[in-house]
C-alpha cells in the first residue's frame, strides 16, 4: 500500500463521525487526535507539505461523511418512519482493522524513514562517489650526449622542446567521480580532475604556480547501460573500452563517442568479448575556405578470457584501430589555408611530420603517415598464492596504414623508412591492487615503440616523457602504508631508436590515496 493511501485511510478512520456508543466515541476521539498529531509530525519533518496535509484531511473528512451518509441511507431503507438503524461493527473487528492499518503505516514509515531527521531523499541513495589523490616528486634526467632542440627537430623525425636541461617537479593529480544509478541497468557517470584542455593524456598539475588556484576539468561524462548480462552499451566521454597497455593508449586517456561490448559465455571457464566503437577525433565544419575532413577513430577488438577454479585468469585480444583523416594535407599554394585543420591538434613527439603550409606561411605540422593499428594483447594472472599474484602482460602493435609511396606523393617526403612496430612486456609480483597497510607489488617492464607504430599524441606520457621512437625499461613497486594509501617508486630509462640521440631517464615517487 502506498504512503498516501495508507495515510488517507488512517485519517478517514480517525476523522470518521460514524454513530457510536459513548465508550466508542471516546476511543474514536483518541484515534482522531492521534491521527492529527501524526499528520502534524509528518509536516514538521518534511515528509508532507502543509498543503498536502490540509488536502488529505479534507479528502478524508469528505470520504468519512459520504461513508456515514451511505450507511445511514442503507440502514433506513425499508425501515418504518421515525426509526433509525445504526450499523454495528464488533469491537474485535474494529481493533483488528486499526491494528492492521497501524502496522502497515509503521512498517512503511520505518522503511522510508518518515520523520527521521537524518533521512535523505531517495535519489541520494542512487548516487555513489569515488576518487583518488596522488602527490608526485618527478625528476627528469637528460643524457649528456643529447643535442639541443634546435638541431633535433627536422621535419620527418620529431618535435621536442627540451633535450638537455634536467628538471625537478612536484606534481599532483586529484580526481572525483560520480555514478548515478538511473535504473537497474543504466547509470550516468561524471568525473572531474586536475589537468587542462590541451593535453588529452595527462591529469597532472605541476606545483609552483605563485600559489595560484588550479583548474578542474570534466574528463568523463557518459551513459552506460547493461540491458542484458552479455551486452554493455556506452556513450559520451568514457573510459578506455579496450584490453591493452600503455603501449598504444595512455592510462589517463578517455574516449569520446559510442561503444558496444558483447560478452558471450562459452562455458563456466571460457568467455568471449567483442567490442566495437566509433569516436570523433576532431569535428571540422567544412566551407569554401575549409576543405579538411572530420577525423574519426573506428575501433574493433575480439578476444577470449579463461578463468580457473582458483581464480587465475588469462585474457587475449586482437584489436584494429582505424584512424580516418588524421594525416596532414599540404595546402595547394602560398597563402592558401584550406587544409590548415588537417594539422595535428595534439602531439607529444616521435611521429613523422610534414609541413601543411608552404614556406613563408606560419609553420603547421601534420602527420605524414596514416594510421591503422593492429594490436595483439595478452595477459596471464596466476592467483595460486592469493593474495599474492604473478601477472605477465605482453603487447604488440603494427601500423598497417603506413604506405611509403602514398606518403611521398602526398607530402614529398620520399626518404622516410617504415618504422611501424612496437612491443611491450611486463612482469608484476604482489597484490594486484593495494588496499591495506603492508601489501606490496613490484614490477619490471621493457618497451620498444618505433616512430610511426601508433599516434604519439595518445600513447604513454611518462616513458621518454611521452611519444614514440623510444626503447627502454621500467622498474617500479609500491607499498601500502595505510588503508587505501600507498607509496610508489618508478625508474624509467629510455633512449631514442632513430635519429639524433635523445636519452631521458625519469624518477617518480608517488604518494597515492584512494576513496
């Protein structure tokens, strides 16, 4: 029975003016006053508005009056003139009705916390929060054999703003996410973070800004629905939907667009997954003076997952990430700017570049290669010694979109050798996620990523200080110093694969807290 219906019925009984004996009138008066006091208490606690309470009393009084009139009419029908028949309801029946209604009202009041000063609206209970905070000391160390940036940046190789000056920084990352449960199957998700609007792969804020305020940006805003146990749909600015590592996608990168994931179950131990998505990279409004095309990413990945009785797991996925129109196009003449928007919006360093404008115009750099990335990813998690795990991850990528003849025709850069492969291997020992004091993990990794294997703008921003055309190793670990709090240490050592020497080592010391 709904709250208002229960209250209305209770009010009707309490305000009833049905004929009664003297003792019964006293009981009805007590019930009437009790009911009015209950309504008053509900108004004071905000469970009912005063207007709603007044309307409830009017409706109940009218209902009671109509009921009494109907009973009187029924009782006098066929009776002798001057004789009034008063219907009699046994005391035991009245008490039973009263007690039943009382218990139903009290049960609903308890379940919905009527009159509880600490109670919250029901929509509050459908919202959950999560977040994390990281304080980092970072030291970037450049090799003594590195050459200055001015000599390091010929078109066709890379762009770098610093190649020789060591740097020490304190940085922080703060993120707060909200999940609102719209229904049993659908949720709306938002997350704000430190960062800026020009770097898609970093949420770091460097300290030392004259004590000025920091910017917060919205880095996730998406709907997620699971209409069936085997289907997940997402749309908006969402987390990475692919199985993979930071060889291809930086861990802080979020995708804009729509994605669908199918998860068929083959047996208790074997499951599959098939994910497809469409993501606008850059929307361009075409006109007579703007002839560049919209840039898109279409992604597909299929794979399988095996789960052992002891909770050990293995996953393997094959992905194809097809970027459309991200390559640069040369303007047709000096002073023409119709293809300016084919220039790369975001870059780190490493990809082969070309001039979009003619000499004499301001320099605009575009990507020389097209990108269609074939990605193979596998991971094995041994949980035999749970809570300690041994996790091995391997990743391989190949850019199928690189075409030397097409690049020469479109850009005039005929001397570029294909450098289109990359691979990554990592071994981790310890707990997968540190949640308690005393828990730990340690890992070692090796990475090799050629110049045009992936888009340099979207790959790892820490290794070699971001981008492609780098190889080297990573050593790291973390230790829990409190609940949901850990201290981490990483050493990254990377060198340039092709071209001028660019060696960059990095030390990162992180204090992490999650909630």
